[in-house]
C-alpha cells in the first residue's frame, strides 16, 4: 500500500472506495467529496511539515499526485 493510499484511506468516510482504484484515477470521480479533500490536504501538510502551495492544492486529484507531493517532501526522502 502506498503512503498516499494509506493517507487518503484515513481521511475518507468510505475507505473501500479505494479498493481497486488505480493510482491515476480521479478521486472526485471515485466519490470523494470536498470535505474529504480538505482532510486529505490537512493530513498531507502534517506529513510534510509545511503548508501546501496553491499549485500543490490544485493537483490533489489522484493518488499518484498525492504520492508525488509526499515523496518530494524532505522528511519523506530521509525515510525508508
């Protein structure tokens, strides 16, 4: 399980929506709502220990996008 998939699963009401969802699939099309996206953004900010830039906020549409943000964070690079 990717870090992004794990993080999103903690932020949504129905984590089973992620079952079988491809990394590049649009999360809005999968049924996530705006409140869940806010929770995802807040959780990402906690993980990367900084606020998200506006450009990053605009790209939170797929698991792959979220994984890219998490992977690019300096704290994530020092782990595992």
